[in-house]
């Protein structure tokens, strides 16, 4: 299908640029209580050259993060059972204050967005999102621009 080829080509180009731009593999913790969302995000990030690890809720994410040590990006659902995405981010940043956070939010979470002040190194992405939208949001947080730079960043 033409659309799938275009997406595949976009991801291949993205992965090639990421390989040149990143100084080390970029570790991403993906947290969402919806399995379909986790699977989609993991597939896209892995194909693009990131190293995703999955968790289904906040407590599981905290446990995984303690085992992984260093994370570069937290990609989390906003509303989850047991712990919200912003609470998870706050707790992870106690040990890793420079952690970048991309909040995934559904239409019903718009009120949350209006009540929350985003800090530096944080962004929102509405669900459902496209492959391109996801990778551009991640690039913006990781590299400060929508597309991965063509050369290494520090």
C-alpha cells in the first residue's frame, strides 16, 4: 500500500538520522494502561532507533526505572489507575531531574491540560497519534527541533 510505504520510508529516514545525531542509544520508558497504545509506541520507537521499555502503570514504571537506572525520556499516559502520569514524572525526577517527559493524552484529558503547567522538557501529544506526530514530538523534546538533526548533538 502506498501509505504504508511512505510511513516505512519516513521511519527509515528518521532512524538513519537518529543514528548519526545521538551520542548513545536513547532510553525511553513507555507507560500506558492500554496495551494497544504501548504496542504501537514501542514498535514505532524501536523501528526509529530508540530503546523503548514498557510498563502498564505507574508502580510498574517506578520498579522498571529503578532497574534501568538512567532514562532519557518518559512517555506516559496522563490518566492511569493507581498513579497519574504527572505524579509518575514527579517521582522519577526526584532521582533524575533532567528527565524529559512526553504526556499522551486522550480527548477526555483536555481539562487536565488546562490545569497543568508544563515545565521545561515536557510536552503533550494527543491520542490517537500518527507515526510522524509521535516521532516529531519525541524529536522536539530530545533535540529541540521537530526533525532529528543531521549531526551529533551533545
